[in-house]
């Protein structure tokens, strides 16, 4: 059973999320009322996924995500908010979140995204996904081939893009997994799904598409 920690300074929101997630068969192992409680709560409850509100009174979700990423073996984080600009989406993912969802999303969808993130996938609602694509497109001069590559990558989840971003570096599945803390079989499965979605026949084709879109990972691991 997937273990989840809820982080939100609104007790009503925490209660609603807990009710929804438990009803979907997810184990809510703990709660935190603000961002400055996250690291200690994770150490105490060992969740698989943290559902993190971004707007809290003492310590915001972005700072809490960054603090959590500096700890050994941090859990996956899904940023959860009732409103967000393109900049907020990009900042949350850059801070280390594996997903970005709206509190207004269908509860069953939130639960499904939690399970997927626990298994190593990403989670972006359509608004967040569009924000990422706009950010990527606006960060460089985009010719027609680059624009086409960006549009095609929009079909992939955030985790699939993250894994595929290492292909232009010539890394094996095992080497990619070691970089981002996934098993070799998980990397292989995500790449297979990505190629199927894009109608590609080989890793090399996917590597070319990623490189053309300017989405290649840094050559040195973080």
C-alpha cells in the first residue's frame, strides 16, 4: 500500500485529502501543518509520497521541497495548490517535485497520480504540462523542428521526459537508473512506454528527439 504524508496548513484540506486517499486504498501515514515540519515528519513516518501545499504561513512548499531533497533517500513529492502560474510550476519541478497537481482535480485522479509517482512516474495535470512546454519553448529560439520536437515530448509524462533526457549522453539503462535512483527495469519500462507513445522504433530516435528539443540532461550528475 502506498504511504503518503500530507502537508498543508489548512486542516480542512488535510481532512478532505485524507478521506479521499484512504477511500482509494492509500495509507495516509502522517500530516504536517507547515513546511518547516516536513523533514522531521518524513523521518518519522517514512512516506513513499509527500503531497505538498506550496503556499503556507511559515515555510512555503518550494523551500520545503528543497530542504527535503537534501536529505538521504527523500520520498517523491507532488506539489499541490489551488492556483499556480507558469513560473510556480517550473519552480516546483526545478526544486525537485515529481509532479504538480491542482487541489481542484478529481479526487480519484489525485489518488491515481499518487500511485504512479510512488512507482517512479511523474504527475502533471494538463495546465501544468502546458506551462512546462511554454517554458521550454520560451527559453530558446525555436525553429519549426524544435517546436515539433517540443510538441511531441508533450505526450510524455514528466518522469518519461526526465529519463529520456539522459539518452543523448549515451548512457545505459543501468547508468540512467543510478543517476536518478531507479532500477534498470523501471528505466527500461518508462523508455518503452515513451517510444510507444511517440511511435519511435529505437532509443536512438528518442535521443535525437530529446536533443532537438533541447531537453538533454546535464553531462554530470547532480
